C-alpha cells in the first residue's frame, strides 16, 4: 500500500490554509515543477484526474503534489519525495503528516 503525505498548516494556531495562489507563486520559481489542472495516469488503462497538480520532475519521473482544500498531498512511494516534501513544507512554513 502506498504511503501518502499531507503538507498542512492545520496544526498551527491562527495560520492560514495553503492557498492555490500561494502554491502557484511558490512553484513558479521552481524549474523542476510544472502546474497542470489534469493528472493522467497511464498503465493498462488510462485515467485522468482533474484538480490542481504541481508535477515534480526527478530522474525522468513525474511526481504529483496535489493541492486540495488548503493542503498539499504527495505519495511517498519514491524515496526522492521525502527530502523534497520536507523542503516544500519548510518553505511554506507548514507541517507534514501521514495521510
């Protein structure tokens, strides 16, 4: 089963949620991230998911960071995600939680 992480400010008193606009500004300066409103998974079948995705390119792989209801979510199946996720959380002054 895949581990999922949430980058959030919900544990901080009087801190605003992470807004989509804030994410777009933050990731715009990152050359290894691109924004897409649709994430497409290809395998035996193809599935497209609408939402706000910031795709991180690392070692020829695209890893989605999804903005959803004031938080960012990312899968931890690729080990490279952990340090990047911690960097993003630190830059956004947010916490990391499992789930």
